[in-house]
C-alpha cells in the first residue's frame, strides 16, 4: 500500500526590510487555495533535539486588537489539543481557566 502525501504550503511576501507584508497559505486536502492570512504560528517538535521549533509571523498591517483575539483563540485551541493528546482533564481545566483570565484581562469578552 502506497503512502499518501498531503502538502501544506505557506507563502510569505516580504518588504525591503524582510518584514512580512502578505501571508498566503494552501492546503489542498482542506479545500484551501492561496488564502490570505494576517498572522500564523507554526510549532514543530524536533524529536532528536527534544525541542520545539517555531515560526511566528504576522503582517505589518495586523491590528493589535485582532492579534489579542488571535492569541486567545490559539490558547483555547492549544488547551483542546492538549486534552485530546494527553486526556489530562485537570491540567486542561487549568489551561482553560488561564484562557478565561487572559480574555478577561484583555477585555475580549463583551
């Protein structure tokens, strides 16, 4: 049986100072073709080095208020992923409490 390959592509358009001006991504299996994004966070686990490698990018026109919402939603998603990966309900609840605190402090919940 042949392995199936799925490709996710990220394209970053930089200005003369190498600051991102445009971010676009494609994930054919997800039905995404060259969609624009204002920010992205990518984490990759390096098993050999036992460390996380990261790419965090945002365009220079990403509004700060949207960045705060982006961070909050990412933290909530990470809590959900942590729960699915570990089934550690107690720590998941603690993480979600922090997400609520984060949203409250930034006045994200109206």
